[in-house]
């Protein structure tokens, strides 16, 4: 820090109290320090070589990319899956590595050039106030006033008022044209695909209906109503009709859930009543259902009441029974809307 | 002016000058001075990331099909073979696995998006802590906050395009949040999604918004943002030779052409390194979106983490049902009201601080954060709040990796989010004031050298080297603001003044800001300290005396 | 002086000596320690020996006749598969109380596990230990397995089977490193918090498909580079901040610094 060669000794300055300024003054730009490349031509040459090396490295990188692009083909027909993944990984790394070297070479070279060889003496530029001079402001004001006078808008309120009316109205179609971006909700949010007597099927490739005896205590099966795949909008229906079948000890089922249960098997909507993620995590021992998105937790032994987390409403129960052949079916559709709450839900 | 040489460069120069006045442009812009500091590169990182996003994104659009139409996956990724997937997902898989450079460019695009937001956040906080948002740059600050918001939305839409299981569940959550809007929620949801969720309209619509609408708006805002930087000239850190009326640095051509131009290649290169060696958004592991399954670790990209965290922390009892209507305050407060308040507070901050200072001057010298303790404290408080919400968004990952209970983590964060920010404010402010006092000590008594001196009488003390004029200047140059003095709300006769209430609030705010302060050392104080101190041995102290007889600002 | 002796003061000499010492110690240790038992060894099933083991290791919590106590469930009907899984992964005998029994070093030998399993199986009918054919991934369809896995397993174990959080400190563990037999047994017996996926709800072929899926993704290298844990955007964000910002700030500081 004190590497200046001036021997001025601050401690010995005799102050003239009345001549001390209130505040320190700006000492001005510090003395310029030369870089090696400024004074030593060999250092400058070395810097030049370094910059050139970096630029050459960049060229090599581009070459690597081009070679890799044509040499590593993404043709997997004769490869095992493991080899295929490795081939793609290699391609990614070689193309990426080549491109990175190509780019970093140029960047580092340019920066190093500026740092070592371009002049680094600090220069000063002066700022101007953003505002105009008082004259310019006065001129601007008079221009605006004159222009307003020439337009006559102040003297012709009829023009002004109808102009305001026209400008206010014309943007409205922009909003109205958005009306057909979607249908009215109607009662879509309150109904699902489930109907009385619909068979409950496994949500798996191959599907398959279920009998009560297929579930043991501690089982959970992800199910869908039969025929949902053949609808016109299967994903939209699945987004509301996803249900969990759970079997637990009969005496653990809540009293209000008992009528809709069947021999210890209960069915609840899988769509979280918070913001709609699938509440798919079932903890067998505690009989809790956990939603992985925001950790809302529902207790199956309390009719899926919320016991933790940001959800409020319990998961709706799907009343179930068995049909004549012993397969589990829905006893009735959901008695309330499934999924996230909305204003008119009730 | 006639051309006197016939070189090609002269030909081009002449052509451009005669058509667009290139010589005048060159005169005005080529030697513009920009100051040098690494923290000024943060905005550049964001800018260059944006350009990288535009370039790589264009390539991606050549292969991506923005459609939810169902097709069968027949590509090389065995675990997905034969499955029914959407065209959007299929085209992204094809781009990744069957197009040379496709996976690389997809990953560059995603890493660039992450780095874009990272740089924007750090840049925003740098601007805040150094006071670069003050007059005349308030407009630029507002443009910047808007750009940050747009970047977050743009990123969310971008990673939702491949229609995979993880991002699809994110869209489900977005749909649930829209449904929670009071009165019109279900209508807005059906208009946005073209019907029920997921619908067939949403992917094509967010494609247009992501590829055309938001990039267009951002390009315009970024251009205006940069024009303002040129018009206002860049701010600079205080130091010897730097005043509020000048800019000290290096010229645009050739220094910054090389440095800033080179930095673009460096940003691009670093992003490419990450894309070459780190996997990002492996959609093949998630599979095509279906509303029934979900994977553990359901998080959005980090920049949405604060919203997700807020939603996780809200307790459920805040949803109210009455008269047949449901008001989901648990969702509305976390996902709609909170970000609205944060954005408004951010945009309004320059005006709030200007109101408290009553300062109408232009500011081109940056503040050292320690010299503005209240602002720094408020900024750290906001940062703490944001970071706590962000951490909440990953509470299940924290639970699995630290073997903790996710419920305990959530309860703790619910409390911390209110307790920690004010605590951080107080601690930060105290630290700033302490650092300022330390600066004063340094000026008055010099730098500790670590050399111990013993006099003949046995007195032992540490040598302090007085600061050079340049080093001292940095510590004493700042100007404090003082609480505004306004007339009381009622005058001597008890008559209420107009705006009296507002003035009263202003006075309170101003006192809150500037009551606690440390004054910079004055020459008189330094002289007084020198009289007291025997321990300052003569050491060369700067090439300019600290005290100049005669007035006059240094104009060097 | 030999060439070796002449180099005895070489800087690398110390490192080499330490390395040599470590190798010798390691070899000696490996030779002395009993090796791990073969997976498909010739273990017998001695119910009587199993009962003795049960009384020594399990009855304190599970009751003298495996009828269960307040702190531990009944083991009547859990089958040999449950024992093979719990004891074979070291979860049981439970070392210390916590939110759940974590995977731990296995404390019984294969023979002992087999005897114990035979004893518990003798108490009441339950799922048997699957044979090698039942858990053979080459007979499973990884694509079908993907669909079954993500509907039934991914929400707890993660899309790539890297684990996930449950409530109150419980968790679904990572599936990397689990044997195919243990995966099958866990599905069919539903250990601790895990639900029971018996053979009627997820049939044996479907279970093999799931095993094939896990086998495939665990063997497959990450095409994009380092996997960052396969836990999703959280680790990606962390890398963006630490690696991305770190590297770029490093370059920025270099750019702004004065050259020597």
C-alpha cells in the first residue's frame, strides 16, 4: 500500500486550522502502473504468443467438433442399449468439448489480448446532466403548447370527447376475441367418468378388473374406471377419475366412510384437493396418504381428513361394492367435486 | 469528403458513411468510456445468456413439434419403447437421441436458461446494494425487475414444452393455482387450457408465448435497458479520480470490444462445458405426461422454487368455505398475493428511498453497502425471505438427505420465515455500522502493520501505517443522508397543514433510514488524531498531502 | 549400492512405501476375514435352528411366538420372503429405534437367514422366497416395467428409483444396489411403510417387468454427462449456482483484474 516513493510525512504536517477544508478532496487518478508487456518487448511478444495459442486452440476445438460430428454417428441398430447410451454420451461430450474449446479459445484470447497488449491507461469522460438546460426546457414547453394550439384540441371539446370514446372502445375486441379460446366450465369440474356399477380396473398396461380377495390388508391399487381409455379425451378424464383402492382393518375405517366401503376396502380420489397432484404415497402402517408436491397428508382412518400441509378439504370417497360376479364396482359416482377447490365449488 | 485511399476498408467505410452517417456514429460511440469492475459483468452474463438462448432455441424449434397429439415411441430408448406419448415428448426424445448435437443444444439451452436467471438475480442485488437504481436510473430498474419476472415465466414455459411427467405436474399445479383465483378462476382456467386440464391447446399456446411473445418483449426491453445504460453512462465505484461528474475507464473500441466480446464467447463456452458434462432435465427418466402417476422430488426449476416453497408452507385451514363459495386463501396468498407484493415492493423501492432522502440529485457514484446500512439491511432481509422460501421448496430433498422429518422442517420454516428476516436486518445493519467505524479507525490511526515496536521505556505498541491519500479517499468520500426536516403536521396555531399526515410519515421513514449513521472522517479530525497519537512513525504516506491548504476540488 | 538403494531418498519413495503397506494390510485382512456367503449356495432350511435364532434375535420385540407386541407387528403369515428381505438387507434385527429401520450391515449368515425364514414360514402360509427365474430381468419388459413403476413406485422412490421422503422422518430408500430378489420380496411383502403389492394386484410377470426396468436404468450410463444424482431440478439448480456462476465469476474477476 505505501509503495509510493514520495517521502511526504503526514504526521509532520503543521495544520493551519482555518485553511482546512471541511471534507477531504479527491486526490485524483492514481499514478499509472505499467504492465510487463508495456515496457519489456519480450514480455509483449510472449503475450502475443499466448493470445495466438489461445486462438489456435479454438481452431483445434472447432476441428474436434467437426471430426466428432462425422465420426460418432447416432445409429443404434447394431448396438445394445448400454452401448447406445454410451455412444450418445460420447457424442455429447466430444461435440460439447470441441465447441467449448472453440468458444473459450476465442474468448480467453480476446480478453488476454486486451489485458496484456491493449493500452490500459485510464481515460476520463465527462457526464452531462440528463435534464436539458432551462432554455431547452422552455423551448420544449412552448413547442408542446404551440402544437396543442395548432391541433385545436383544447378549443374543440367535441373532437376531444369523441376521440377519447373511440380510443377507449377499440381495444375491447382484443379481449372479447379471446372468448373462444375455451368453453365455459359448465359442470365439468364437478363430474367425473365414474358411474354407478362401473367396474374398477387396474391402472396398468393390460388393466383388469379386481375382486375383493385380490387385496390383502396393506394393499394399495391404483385404479381407473373401465372404458376410460376409449373416451374421446382420455387424459382429461384420467385427470379427474384417478382413484386409490386401499385395504385396511375394518375397525379402522371411519364411521362416515363405512357405508361406501366393502369389507375393509375403501376407495378415495387420488387427485389432491390442494392443487391437483396425484396423492399417491400410501404409508401402510400409519394409514396416511402423502402428496409429494406440497406434502399435504390425509388420514385414511379419518375419511381422508387433512392432518398436515396446505390442503384443506378431505379427499372425496368413491363408494364401492361388488357386482354379481364378485368384481369391485363403483356404488355411485363421486358425491362432490374432486381435485382442487374453485370459487363456485360450494 | 472524398476517399483518398482505395482499400476495401475505406470502401466499406465510405459506403456506410454516405448512407447512415457511419462516421458520426463512430465519433459518438467508438470511444465511449466504460468503467472496469467484475461486478459489472453480471448484467453481461445475463445478456449473453439471452443471446445463447435465442441461438440454441432457434435450432430446437427446427425439431420440436408443439402438439399433444398421441404417437407411439419407436426410438432407441428401450424403457419407453412402444409407449403412447405426445408428439411434443416424442420430438424432444428424437432431438435428444437421434439428432447429432441435439442433446448438446438442448442442454446448452437449459443451462443457459438457469444461468440467465442466476445472473439476473445476482445482478439485481448488486444494483440494489450499490444504489445504482437511484436517479436517473429508476426507469432502468423497473425495466430490470420486469425482465426478471419475464425470465422466470419464460423458463417455466420452456421446460414445460416437452410435456414430460415432471413438468406436466408443474402445469397441473399452475392450473390448480389458476382455479384458486376468486370468482373467475374456473373461467380463466378453461380459457387458458382450452377446456379441462390437460387439454390439447396448452402446449401449442405456451409454445407461441415461449418462442415469440415473451422473447420479443424481452428483446425490446433489453434493448431499451442497454440504450439507457449508454444514455446515462455506466455508474462507477468511488475511488481516486472518480467523481459524480465523470466516468473513468477504458474506451469501447478496442478495449471493451475485445473484453466484452470475448466475455460473450466465455459465457457461451462455460455454458457449453456444463452441457457437455452435466445432465440436465433428463426427460427420458420421467416419461410422457399422464395425470395419474407422479415421481418423488416434484420440484420446479430453481427460480420457481420460492413460489413452490411458499405454497408448501401455507397451512390449509386458511381456505374458507361460505355461502356455497370457496376462497382458497392458502393458494392465493402464497402463489398470487406474495409474489405481487414482492414485485410491487421491488418496483417501488427507488421511489420509496428517494422520498425518504428528499434527494433530487443525479447519482453516478455507487455506494459502498456499508455506508448505507438501512438499505443494505433491508436488502439482506428481502434476500433472507426469498432464500427461506426457496429452501422450503426443496424440503423433501432436505429431509431425505439430512435424515430429518419433513414435517419438522416445514414447521420450522413457517416460523423462520417471519423470525429470521427481521433478525438479519438488525444484524446486517449493525455489521455495516461496525464496518464504518472500523473504516474511521483505519483513517484516523492508520493500517495495522503487524510490526511491534518497543521503546526504551519498555512501552510496546503496534505500528500503524497511515493510509495513502488514494486509499483514504475511498473510506472518506461518501456522503451521508440526513433525516429530512419537515414542518410538523400542525403549525403553531394548531392548524392542520395540507399533506401534514404524509409529511409525518415521510419524516418517520427518513428517520428510520438515516437516524443511525457514522460520519466520514474530516481533515480536522485526522489532524486531531495525529496530535494524540505518538505511535505513528514516519512512513511515506501518499504522493499527495491529506490536507491541502486552499480550497478547490481536485479536477485531475 | 544398488539402484534401488540409491533411490531410497526419492520423494516418491515414502508414498510407495505407504502404498505397499496398505496393500499388504488389506490383503492380510481379506484373507483372514470370512468371505460373504454365496447367493445361491447350498443352504438348508432347519426350522428348529430357525426357532432358536428367532428367540435369540427377534422375540424381544416380536413376541415369543411371533404374535407381535406394541412395538413390533405380528410375523404370523408374513412368509419366508419377509424374513429374507428384512434380515437379508440388515434392517432386522433392529439396531436402534428411529422413524424406520434403515438398511444396515447384515448380521446373520445366509444359512442363519434361511433357517429363520423357514421357521417364520412354518408359523402360517405366506409369500415364499422367489427363485432365480422369478426375478430374472431378462424375462421382463423394461418398457412395460416403466409404466408399472411410475404408477406404483415412482411417487415414493423417485422416477429413477433414487429414493424420496415420507412423513415424520420416514423415507423410501434408493433402489440402486438392491438385489432383484430383495426388490421382488419388498413388493410382495410390503415392509414397514411400503404397501403390499401381492401377486394378484401386480402379477409376477409385472414384477419382473419392474425389475427389468430398474435393471436397465441402473446399468445405463447417462447420455447427458454426469447424472447429478437423478433427483431432479434441485441438484441442477445447485450446480447452476455453484459451477456455472462460480466459473463465470472467476472469469469476470480475471477479466477485470490488471495484468501483471
